[in-house]
């Protein structure tokens, strides 16, 4: 994603464009593997060695609150981050842990009429676990 696009998206959400916000968001937009805070920190610190885990976590929470990233919980106790805000599903390899996006229309829509009375579905996401073609 071009630098101007990243800056414009941050500004459109009412955020100041700090070096940390820019670096974290641009980095996350360039990745499709749904990294953890630690993975982002390790990768960013190769080029931007002033990013602490606390700074990256706080930046991700700010970006999440304004709708630029989302948390993805695909395995117990591990929070990953995704800048793809379009509805989509996920595939997770149970051997190597690789995560891959699945287009939202890859599966037929779910029938929510079977939910008990009083429940109203707003969104859903399918998580497919299996073995990837690299394993």
C-alpha cells in the first residue's frame, strides 16, 4: 500500500500520523499472515528499532478501535492482527500454523433462522483447520 494511502486512511479515522502508527499499519497492510504483536515487533525492529511491544500493542488497539485492523483469534491464547477488513474466512494449518484468507463467498450463506428466539446474528466467520499444501 502506498505511503500516501496509509497516511490518508489514518487521517480519515481522525488519528495523528505518528511514526509508530504509520509503521505498524503500513507493515500490517503489507502482510497476509495475521501476525502476533511479537511477530510485528521482531519484523518492525529490523528497520525501525524503537518499537517496544507495549507501543505496538497500544498502536494496534488504537487502530482496532477506529476500524482499521481487527483481532483474529484462531488458536487458544494467541491474538493475531489483520488489516483486511473485508468479510472473509480463515484456513489454519494444524501442523505449521500457516494462516490463509478464504474469500467470504467460498461457502454458502448460513441459515440463521435456526437460532433460538431472541438471538440476532450480525456477522460470522468460518475457521477451517486442516493441513496446508506445504505440509
